C-alpha cells in the first residue's frame, strides 16, 4: 500500500545520510537561484513531505473521502514504523547481533519480538472483525492454531531478509485492517486481556513506539553517536510516514500528488550524492 516511487526516493536519502559527514552538511547547495547548503536540502525535503501530506488530506476532504478512524489509527502506526526503520538503517549487519550488555536483546531479538507481537495483534484483530462481520457463533478468543505458522515473524537470516519480512508483515497489517469501518471498532477482542478493536489498533502504534525507544538505547550502546545526516533522516522518515498514513484507503487520489514530489526528492538526493562523491 506504500507508494513505491516515494519509497525509492526515501532509499536514495538513506544513502545521502550514510555518505554525508557532519562537516559536509555545510557544503554549498544551490536553491532557487540562491546559495544554500546540504542541511537546507534535508529540511526542504522534510517540508515538502509535510506539505504533501496536507495536500492529500485536503484532496480527500474535497472528494468526500476523509480517513476513517481505523485509517487515522494506522496512520500513526505508519509513522512509528518509518521512524523505527530510520533507526535500524544505521546498523551494519555486524551490529544486528551485538547485545548492549550480557543478557540484553540485540536488534535481531528486539525486532523478532516486535514481529511476533504484531502477528498476534493482527490475528486477534482480524478474528474480532471477521467474527463481527459474519455474526456467527465463533468463540470470542481466536484458537491457538490461528497464531502459528507465520513466516513473517521469523527473525533469522541476513539483516536484509529480516527487514523484508518485517516490511511484508507491515503491509499485510495495513491491507487487512485499513478497511475497518468506524462502527466495527467496538467489536470485542479477547487476547491475554479483554478489549475491543479500537484499543487493539492503538496497540500497534504504542507497542512499536515502546520498542523504538529500546532500539535507540541499543544503538547508543553499540554504535558511536549518529551523524547529523542520520538524525535528520529520522525527520524525513517521520514525514514519509505521515504522507503514507494520509493516503491510506485513498491511494488513487494520493498517487498523482505524490509522483512530482517523489521525483523532486529523488533528484535532490542525486544532487547531494554528487556532492558527497566529489563530482558535483
């Protein structure tokens, strides 16, 4: 459900963050006939994404297709997902299994826990919605076998493989739940606690935020402090998540608005990479 054109532009900015030293953030970068700097380019891109998110919201309202409550909840979760991703991108493969202290989780274990929890969240939420929609005599609690056999919760393999599974699980969550109607959010959920779908949608966001804080602590322990490029990339990814969240359920309206902004962001990243490589 995430726009691939915008995701490719974001990937280019990952490379910019990786290659740009703090001192290089002050290098000249032309903007509208003026001389700005690389740092300015980061923040202009951040602002462009925020403006794009606002434009999508306005377009939805004009088309009388505002976001549902579930879509608003999942939009916050999308921002949390992108912020965690921006942190994980800084870790090299060898860092993925480095524990900050004996007995502490490395990033692999942390992400494995998140993935297993999200499979559980999705299972109980989808069960509750299906039960509500079918109005059958299914038990309130999902059966144990409904929680098993999900390869998307597997945290083994290379870093790229794990992150790809995490991304696939995330997309499945958005696809499965973004169509929930407001009236369905009162459907009861039975997990290790009793709640409703509305509560469980909030758990996706809050649980990811909890472990983003944990991931920050792990990175602080196993890596040097981040460069300014990495710190600012987190803002870009937060804004990226806002764009994607604002488009949930109305991708047909959002994609034409996204295309020119994604192209401009990608071109800007290429300009900065040329500067970082000494060829521009």
